[in-house]
């Protein structure tokens, strides 16, 4: 036979477990979002250099690459 305090303890544990699972899922979604953002930044840099190459020529790309260490 369970008492009220045991039932309350089980309810708290259940709430705590659900909250912990929610936090873990939220962190996983945030990491996925960060990795997607990282991929978008890489794509943007690649497209920017391709555009620079088409518009400014090879010399402009060389100049852009030489300036990267100063960023």
C-alpha cells in the first residue's frame, strides 16, 4: 500500500524526468541548428569566392585569399 508521500515523490520524479528529457531534446535541436548554420556559412563563403572570381578575375580571388589571415 502506497502512502501520499510516496505518490507525491513518484509524481515529482516523473516531472523531473520529463523536464530532463525536454532539456535534452532542446539541446539536440540547438546543436542541429548550429551545425546547419555552420554549413550555410561555408556555402556562403564558397559562393562569395566564386562570385568574386567571376566578377573580379583570378587576381581578385588571390587578393581575397591573401587577406583572410587579417580577418
